[in-house]
C-alpha cells in the first residue's frame, strides 16, 4: 500500500522525543488537540486490534459525551483517552496545520471506536464546535513492534458507577418490581449487558417524577428535574444520596415506564392530527430500516421522540404525583388513567411549545432538553390545563 497523507488542524500541538528509543530508532510522540469537526475521514484501522462495534451501550455513552449530552460541555478531550495513530511522519504545513503521512500497516492503533463515532457525527448539526479530541501520533515505530503496542493499548474500559451500585444491591427493589415484566431483559443492570436501556435510564425517569427532590410547590428553573436529561450521572448521585425519595415512587414505577413509551409513540399521531408534520421535526428520530421498539408497551414504530423533547414533557407530569399520607408512597392524582387522559388532551399544546422552543434554539434538540425555561413552561402549561379541566368538570 502506498503512503497516504492526511491534513490535521490542531491549534495546540506538541512533539515529544521518546525517552528510550529516540536516539536508536528516532521514535517521537506528537500530541495534537484537534477540533472534532475537522477530524479527517478515511484514516485506516489496519493496526487496530478491534473492529469498532458501536452498538454496545458504552459507545452510546461516549457518543452522548461527544454531543455534550449528560456532561459538562466541551470536556470530551478531558474524559476520553483520544485516538492513537502510528504514522511515518508528522510535518507542520502552516499555522496550526499538520500533514500526517501513513505508511504500510499504519493507522489508528487505539481509539477506533472514538474515531468511528466522530466520523459518524461529522454531518450532525448537534456536533459542538468547541469540542476537541486528542490525537497521539507515534512516528519511527518499527513494523514488528506494532502488534505488541496495539495489544498493550487496547486493554482497559472504565467501570461505570451504576455497575458498582448494582453490585451493592441498590437497584434490588427496582429489579424486584420489574422482574416479571416482559421487558425486564431489555434493561441492563451490569456493564456491557445487552438491552435497549440500562439502570441509569430507569433512575433518570424516576428523577422526572421525584416530587421530594423537585416539589410541586414551586416552578422555577432549579425546581425542575432538568438533571434527568442533562446529566444522568448526577441523577444517579441523587439516587445514591436520597434513596428513600426514589423508593417512595415504587407504586408508580411501571406506570412511569408505560407513560415514557406512550408519550414517545403517540406524539406522532397527536401532533399530525393537530396539523403538524411530525417527520419534519428535528427532535424526532426516523428509522430507515426496521422500526424502533417501545418495549414498555410492546409496540413498534418507524418514528420516535428524542429524549431531549421527551424528558421535559415527562417532567411536567410530576404535577400529577402526590404522596399518599397513610402509606407514605407516591400515587397518581386521580389514578393513572387520568394521567393518560391528560396527556392525550394536552399533547398537541405541549408539542407546539416544544416546536417553538426548538426554533428559538436553532433547531438544536440538545438545547431544549437542557433549557430550564422550557421545562418550567411545559410544567406550568400542564398544571393549568389540569386545573381548567377540574373547573370545567365541577361546573357541568
């Protein structure tokens, strides 16, 4: 294979001679911090020990971090190792620009999944401009050393906190509640377990309805459970710190999951019936092949609402949660059927507010998921509609 060259934009770069083999082999290490939007396509994976498999849950987590979801914005390069290349040479081609030349058997030796996720999202409007990835490029490496280096680099994946919580038995009451449900196997409780959802998703959904942490007595930006979408790791910390506040939600846990899938599925018809065009919304996912599964209600569809739009709507329905004073457990005001009726009667309005906010945010779904004003607006509108329906019922 002939040598190939790639252009790297790197406003921050360093060259470090190898402390042992610089004199004998000319080995050097080049550190480039590259804006993810300018990462070049087509880097070969020839020396990498693993073919990227982006279906594993951990890589969906990395993708969320790349898109500034559930993380502090702009911290991708601080939280991930980055991408390691073996190359023939690195040459400066201008201010903040470098030409990297690859020879036979050269390419990505570690970080292939990270590279694949970045390339996959290069055309994604949600990919942040101020997001960097670290490239570490080795030059002067003898070909016979490449396999050994690849094996040494591809060894570790950090253990996720939720996996440790599972080992400690903190999810046992949730597991006992859901064990007999047909979707139980779709929830991963251990790291790298299969499943569309994992324990963090369940905790985040419970957080949306936790009226002890986010009371119904106030409605400012900080009193809404934005953290459920914005930072699932923080929601998990709240679960660890205030376990009893979550355990009180046990009687409505199954209903919460049903509401999750119902809102996510029914939004399409309810929005279209009100004169909207659901498929044109930037906060709606469309599956070209096959269908999305809605395991909590055993249904499928080619469209589904993104979490960024879904979670603020779900958070509004904590208005319908109250604590039974006799049992000290959560219950729905008027029962769960009343909750579903309220959803269907208010859906078009809640979705219209979401469309308006999305337009204000430049059609950036992630921004509406993190907007405290948007969460407050939906909550206020739902509460008002519920109170109006009660007044109408008493005046008949």
